[in-house]
C-alpha cells in the first residue's frame, strides 16, 4: 500500500493560500451578482424545501452565511464558493491518499484547486459549487465502505450524495456509480444490506425536496425537462446536432484544463487497475449522458462538472504514472487562469475588447436597477413591473432595502420563471405602475409614450433597448 501520510499539511497550506487570494479578490471585486446569483439570494429570503428551477441547499447556505455575517453584500453571497472549493480539494485529496498514496493526494489538491472551473466557481456562487463538496464526501465515504465495510461510512455515503442532490440533481450520478460498481466489480461489492443503508439514508436526505415537488406540481422536475428540451419534443431524432455535441466535448478541455481532461480521457479508455475503473464509473456516465444531451439539443459546458470529482483523481494518477512532467505543465497552464480571473474581477470594467468590457455580463446590472428604482420614485409609481428575468433578478437584490414593490407579468399557463410563480402582478393593484420593457404597451389602441429610455451601455445590457412606461389604472389591460 502506498504511503498515505504527509500530504495533509502542505495541502492545507495550499488551500489556505489560494482561498485567501480568492477571498481578497471578492472583497475588492467590481462585478455585480449574475442573474442566477441574485435569484439564489432571493430564494434565501424565502426559505423552502424546493424552488422553481433547483433544489434548496444553495438558498439555505446563503441564508445561513448572510445571517451570520449580518450583511447581504455581494462578498457574503459569494464567499462560500471559495471556501467550499477548498474543502472539496481536501476531501478529494483524502480519497486519493487512501487509494493511491500521499503523492497523488497532494497533486490532486493542487490540480483541482487550479482547474479553470474551480477558479471561476470560487469567484461566484453556484449550485455546482455547493454540490461538489457533498458529492466528494459521498465518494470518499463510499470507498471507505469498500475498504472497511463499516456501517457509519455507509450512512455518510448516503448523506453526502443526498446533500449533493439537494444542491443539484446531477449528483444522482453518485448512487448510480455505486450501483454500477456493484454490478461490474465483484471484488468491491459491499452487500445488499449496505446498499440498502446507503439507499435509505439517501432517500431520507432528499425527501423534503421530493415532498415539495409533489406538492407543487413537480415544478423543478418540469423545469429540468424544459432544460433538456428534447424530452418534451415530438421526435428524438429531430434534434440531432453533431456540432452541439462537438462543442460541448471541446468545452470540457477548457472546463477542467486541456492537459487534465486529456489525461482523464486516457484514464477512461485505458484504466489502470480495478480502483481506477471503479472511479471511472462516477465519470464516464456523466460525460456520455451530456454528450448525448448536447447531440439531442444543447448542453452547457458546466453541466458535466460533477464528473471532475472522481475525474481529477483519475487524471492526476494517469499523469503521475505516464507523464509526470505533464502535471507541472498543467499546473502552469491552469495557474494562468487561476491568477487571471481574480485579477480581472478587481480591474473591471477593464480590459475592454471591441465595444464592451471583457466581464460585461457581470457589470451594469446594479446600475440599471438603480436607474429604474429612482425613476419609479420620481414618477410616483406604486410598483415596478419588468418582463426580463435578468432585470427582475437584480431589481429584487439591488432594491432589497427599498419599499418599492417589484412584480413579474402574470403567467399565461405554467409560470416561466420563479418570479412569475411567486411575484405576479396583482390584478387589483391601484395606482400607476412603472413598466420596464423593450416593446411599448398599447392602451386603447394607441401606443403609450415612454417616460424614459434607460441607459444600458457598458455592461450586461449593452445591446438591449429598455424603456420605462408609466401605466395608470385606465391602461391596466396593457400589462
């Protein structure tokens, strides 16, 4: 058995150094919350066991952190990202140390921390970031079960994977990997009793979200099906898109890093030993499924990051045994991104490429919200109504300390967003409403005149034309 000790202290020092750098960048950063981040913050103000598009764990965490900090500032909303990725690196290091030894463990920690998706995820708050430490915990506990057969690690496996699903449904690949391992690797079968314990604990942990979905017309499940796109389509073959699949696959070289992802592919195609093959069962199904999803319609580059918990361990092991210099080269390549991304958030809005800042999607959101809220007050509006989900998300966050009510359009049929579901415009709200839209409303057969054209330059809305309309009681049908 390879030496397992001696890796933890240097790993802790590396995690502390990189996490500290990322927290400093957050403290000095100039970017606004992205639309998803603002939505997660809003969920945290309305605690529940489920939400329109995601399970609830991210909202619970944001609520806990901001309550303890006594602040809803951007720093505190995003702060858990850097800390949780550091924790994930240490858990994966412990897994690698158990399977392959201390040298592999230390390289896994360094390689994971500098992966591009981790560098970006440490500067934002996302469901991936919340899910990964839970998934890694379940993975580590499962391998402990295989080695020791102890019940407490079976319970911890169910808890880890269950919490992962409570953060993002893609963590269901954890229990799937456990089942596949039981089928394909007789040496590592853990017995029906242990499988039952893991399954029972897993179901108990995710039960609140199951119950919530059942009570809310399977809202989150329906949204997930909408994201898949082809699930509701008339023909499976009508959506085949080889370009989309190739784009998703190519993007993974940028997500994990080109050398690491290349090494991972080698490890999947030619696994070294049963343990690497066992780890591959938590990777290959993810990559294959989302390549198929991309072929059917589309798959965003980050959808497959759950594969890179076990995938990081496989990639490092391949490089250590076949091309050790590749680890150093990977560290340098990924390290450039690791340093550059925090620096860009501090320097924003520079650099500028073409006619917009490089980080435009994270800029200008709060500025537009302040324009709208100030205009609503100046015009004597009793509420603000906005059609665009991006605008609504930041209005709720930026306007959190105001008394101005904010609404979404009333849904026609199934709500298309959390805002339509929870904050639809009341039918009987008296008084003028400031309506923010790209197309002017029609009142009594005539278009209303805009009271203002909003300044959208220099940020996320640079190519959008938003105007504000004051809609009185006589024109309420125009909304």
